[in-house]
C-alpha cells in the first residue's frame, strides 16, 4: 500500500539533511587540512565519507520503494564493472536515472567515486550539491565558449584518480519528455537526420571532448539503455517517498575506448550512430517488453544501505534526545516554534530536491543540438 509522501518526507528529510551537513562538514575539514598536501589522500578519504550520505538514497530505491532493476548484459561486462575506469552514457528516460546509476555504482563498490558532468546550478543544491562539489563533479554552464576549457581541465585532473571511478554523461543534454521528443523530431526532419522515436538527438561536443581527454586512461565506455516495461509506472522521487515500486530494465554494453575512431568528427558520428541503434533497440523493447537476445541478471539488494540508514537513524535519535535534554528547547513556546521552523525549512529543501529531479521541470539547451555541450541534469 502506498504511503502518504508527507509521512516519509519529513523524517527522511531531517535524517538526510542532518547527516548530510555532518558529511559536508567532514568533507570541508579534510578539503582544508588534507587536500593541499595530498590530493589523492583526500580523494581516498572522501570516497568513504561521501558514500555514507549517498547510500541513503540507494536505500530508498532498494528497501523503501523496492524498485526492481533488471540488468541485461553479457557476463564479461558484469565482471569488469567496478574494476576499471569508465565513461557511462545512457538515454535519460526517467527522473531518477542518476539515482539508478548510483545503485549500479554501489553494487560495483565505486559509489563514493562515481562522478558526473552536470549543469552548474546543481552544485547549489543544499547538502547533495555541496557533497558533489567536494567530490569533484564537473559543473558546466551550457555555454561551450565557457565550458570547453573547464571540461578539459576537469577531465585531465581525473588522470591520477586513485580508485576506480565512473563518469556519467547524458549526451541527450536533458531528460526525455514528449515535448522535447517533438522538438527533436522537428529538428531532425528539417536537417535530414534520422527521426528519433524513443530518444533525443545526442549533443556530441561533450562526448567528443570526454573521449579525447580520457582515451589514454579510461579503458571502457558503458552504454546503458534504460526502458520501462508496459506494466510499470515510471519511477519518480515522489513515488519513491510514497514507497511505490517500479521496474526498470537496463541493457548494458561495454565498448573499448581503444576501438573508437581517432578523429573528433568520427567519434561524434559514432555517438550519433549509437543513439540511432539505441532508438531501434527501444522499438524492439516496446514490441517484446524486454530486451531481446540478452541475458538477464539479478543485481540483488545488499544489506549495506539498510545498515547505514539504521545507523544514521539511531545516531540522530540519540543526538536529538541529548540535545533537547541539554537545551530544554521544547520547554517553551519559543523553543517549539524554532523547532517547527527548522523542520519546515528542511522539508522545503527536500521538496526543492524533488522538484529539481522532475523531468517536466528540466530545461533543454538554448542552442541547436549540434552546437551544445552535453550535460547530466539531476
């Protein structure tokens, strides 16, 4: 039975934001006292610390809402996941694709070193945006004149990353909606391009730059195709809070970076061809409600996120009890009012995060697809 969202949003918001502020403080301390002397030492510490925050959202997917992720991949691809640096690209199908990526990263034991190319405003999100900034996510302004040097510098700084990392890049540039599909179809028709049916037209500058900068130290590209079965409702953050399950089917194909073409133009065309093939694959999925000729795997539901969540909850309850016992905050109307205001602020912040994740609120790039950098949007 679905649970009213407010019943979950308030306590989870308090837990997430209080634990998040603790994590942000720890990140800031190590950023100041460790990173100036050892960048990789800081990275190793941050990898462990930030996972303690992000895994709370993985818990919501796995244990609270019970979202079922069905993975279609060959055994070699599954064997290599988590053992090599990778550039991860996918169609942006649902509001929580980024979070499903975190689920995969957690299974591959590289959640704390998962990275993404995102729009600049994302780093302003309280707690989660700050934790991403401390974790070296790449934030772009969607202006290639400004972003080209930022992207190249950020990618080169990953060259000596001390642990396996995944870098997520949504080359469509924005989340999929019917309105955006219609605009993409009109653009394709007017420019003599294959008309998409299930994906948007990829914006290849960011992808080309990522490949050219990382080819020497990132061995693989993980191409993920996300689909939702006809019997399932697309997952959203609000549905997660309500405890409403969904099913996502993800086909993963591993491409060796060394097999990609050498020239930038050929790499851009490779990306475009990949999305044409992805579009056809999604057509087949619509017909058969599965990915044909693919081996399905169960990625399980590890206990780690549940243990971390319970530990945070116990720590918060104990800390809150001791704080109120010490402060007598609830012994006066003024204290009660302050407490209520704090709860309201935290709840509003969580609502902002939920709204930020909604695909209908995401905005497409303001320039033609052929001229814009690819961003991952949350």
